[in-house]
C-alpha cells in the first residue's frame, strides 16, 4: 500500500522516503475505507482538500483534509495492530532478500532504504 510513483522525489535515493511512504499508505487506507477505487488517487493526487470538499458536499458534514489524513493514519494503525495480534512482525514487512543484493536490470538500482528508515515509517 502507498504507491509513491507520482511523488516528486528522486525515487533512486532513499533520502526522505519515510514521510512520503507513510502519507501514501495513510491515503491508500483512507481511499480503500471510503470504498473508492485507488485510481481516484491519480485524479486527486496529493490534494486531499479536494476529496474533503467532495465528501463534505455529498454528506453535508464539514470534513477537512487534516481529518481525512488522521483517519488514514488510524486505519493503518488498526491494520498493524491486527497483523501484530495475528503473529506478524516487522520481519514480514520487508522485501525478500534478493531486492537487497541484486541490481534491477531496468533501473540499474538496488533497494537501499536502511532498516532504520523502514522501521521509522511506523515507529517500529
């Protein structure tokens, strides 16, 4: 969850990836919980205020971007609690070993986000 392909970042650098990944995961969880197709993300992009305005117009209840992002954060937290109760650990949140030691032929890069960076995304 939390595709960052549209983010205006250097995808080949691990620098600054944590916050972007975290927010993308929260937004994906939010969109899923609203019953919307993930493809709406391409239409709204990082503009959650547009989604808040649409929800407010549809329901008549004032919803803010901040409230939507907080809802996404809570959903991801609940999912992580569920997974922990089911026996999953941070080990299960990692890519297979070959991503860490093999160069991608198409991108000529290797996954180089550190363990500390991965753990910091959700405070593990």
